[in-house]
C-alpha cells in the first residue's frame, strides 16, 4: 500500500508540520480475512478465534500509517489462546458453582468485583505492550487503587445521584486510562474537563428523546392502520423495519457522543516531547457513518461488517493529525516481557470493556 510521509522532526525555530494519520486498508481485502476467520473459527469450535483476533489486529495496525511508519501488533495467537482458555475456564467454574451453591456464587461475584480493577489494568498493559510504532512499544502504568476508585467505586456511587454524576465519572475513567499510557519512556498527558462530557451527554439525551418520540409516533401510526387480510405482509414488513430504525437511531446517538469526546481527548492530549494530537471528527458525519453501518450490517445479515469496520476506521484516521515533535527520535523503549493475556480475556468474558476505542 502507498503511504505518504511528512517530516517527523523540525529544526529549532521552524514550524512543525502536522502529519495526517492514514488508513490504507479496504473493505474487499478485509472481507477475505474476515470470512476465513469466521469459517475457521466455526470449524475449530472457537479455537481458531485466537488466530482470528491476531490477524484482524495485525491487518488494522499494519494498515495504519503515521509519518511514513506503520503500527505493529506483536501478540501471538498462542498468547491469546492461553488467556482465552483460562478466562473461559474461570467463567465456567463461576457459572457451575453459582448454579448449585448460590451463597458461594454470590461470594465469588463479590470477589470478581475486586478482581475487575486488576483485570482492567493487566488487560490494558497487555494491549499497550503489544502495540509498537517506530520500533517503540507502548506501556500502561495504572495501579490497582486508582482503577478500583474509577471503575468500581465511582460508578457505584453515581447510582445514588440518579446517574447525574456519570459524565464526570466517565471523564475520570478516560483521564485515568490515557494519563497512564507511556510511549517508550515518555508519558501521555491529558487535561480533560467535565463540562465537555456533560455537554455531550445532554445533547445526546435531548436528541435521543426527540428521536425516540418520532419513532414512537411512527410505530403508533403503523399499529393504528386499518388492515385488510391481504395487506398483512406489507404491515409485517413495516414492523420489521422498526428494528433497523432503532439501531440506526442508537448508532447515530453513539456517533455524536463518541465524536465529541474523542475530539476533546485528543485535542487535550500530548506525549511528552514526542507528539501533539489534533482531532476534527465531525459529530454529524460520524453519526451518519455509524448509523448507516448498523443499517447495512442488519440488512445484509452481517455480511457488510468488514466494509463497515473499514469505513469507520478510515473516517477516524482522516479526522486525526499528529504533530511529531523533535523529541520523537530520542524515545527509549522500556517495555519488558509482556504479561499473559489472561486478564484481558477474563475481562472480555465477564463483559468488562477495556478497549481504547
């Protein structure tokens, strides 16, 4: 794939030129990888899923280009498979024990809550250490105490505020994640503001109420129509469209929120002496992309997923610029041997989202 390169370092006194993040993959190419991954995963009863995960990430990392350099994903399928088997084994034990011994199951669930911060931290450490750019690995230095506060304690207490504190909690979570990332020996610094999260949440809430009211009115009109027996097929088709429309609305709202928060995070983040970030993702455009992606996936029974995934990643790349600073050439790779992927897979099995996207 072709890629463009801009100077990564500026001479003293000169203006540093932003580098455009690029994604060089395409839907047709990724569809071939995706469909093979699906078929082999089914044929091997899920065992090949570890290889599928690595192939997917290597494809997207390898086709992401910044300043003429590509990203690398370094995890091996066996690392993923071992972690996945251990995580699934833990889940099976929990399910069996909780089915036969309710009290023990409750105690295990409470213990799992205490494990959540550890799983999140270890999962982030694994994900970061498996990411490399210009032969330098990323790292994550979060600690158990801060993770417990941000991922368990604060979300729990936000319940008593009727979730009015949740935007502030989400700001704390994003700040915790991004401020603990390292690129080699250089830390990431972020300055996030709660009002940006409240503004995004309020906008999405208002739009969500309006859109749901419109959907409700449309559904009521369909339900109140006097129907002849021969017209039932058409009405059933109309009712069937409600699900794609609902997903369309939810995806659009998600896009509006994510675009605003992404812009806020990247425009207020920098890697010390290495890079500054600029994001100009348009909420309306990103909302339309996610909404049409969701509709296409539903209407094609999932076959449009590769196209939708590539389309989304390309939109994110096109909206991202990075000012590469002169200090980028002096970064030291301090990454040690990577931890097992068990924590990351355990977090996924128990529905703990640790992704950065």
